[in-house]
C-alpha cells in the first residue's frame, strides 16, 4: 500500500472506532444503529483502504464495547466481508449497500442473540433495522455526496 492509502485506512479506522464508541448507547445493543457503519459503503468508492479501515476500526470498537471475543472476531469479519463485497460491486452502488446491509445483519444478528440471550429473530430484526438506517440510508448518501468531490 502507498502512504496515502495507509493514511486513508487509518483515518477511516479512527472515525469508525470513535463514532462507535462515542455513540455507545446505540452502537452495542441487540437493537443497534451503529452510525459508524455508514463508513462501510466507502469501500465502494475508495476500495481496499476503506475495507481495511472499517475492519480495524471495528476491532478497536468491539474490544472497547466489551461483548467479548466473538463480537471482536465476527463483527470485524462481517465488516471485512461487507466492505470487500461492496468494493467488488462498485458499479452497482445501491445494490452494493443493500448487500452490505444484509451481510452485517446476518452475521452480527446471527450471533448477538446468543450473547444477549434473546430470540434470533429479534436479534436479526434489531441489527437489520439499524443496518438499513446506517448503511443503506446514511452510507449510500455519504458516497453519493463524496463522489461529487472526487477527481
């Protein structure tokens, strides 16, 4: 990676971690709107630095969040997969955001039920609703705005 790409990755990782931790009351529950997930669609326009940034940021945020190794590993893996898929679907931005939302919903929602001791359907619905807001609505709007300023 070039210096510029490393700096971009570090910036995105920092923004993700800070955004998640600062909004902890809505970032770590069974029903969560992880606003920092709006950065995942950056992979569509920025590629691998964004993929790695949201992955590393999630590692830090989930470590601080205190839900344990499962959340640190699987949450970060979910971000990596979602970011990577978005990067590959860069020509279909809205579809990429929807698929990223589904990836986060099914991976994170697929294990949070066990951590919180609730119904798997409640877990999937809680994460899914938050992911629609953060990834499909906010994330898609973010990349559309940023595209206008990119050369």
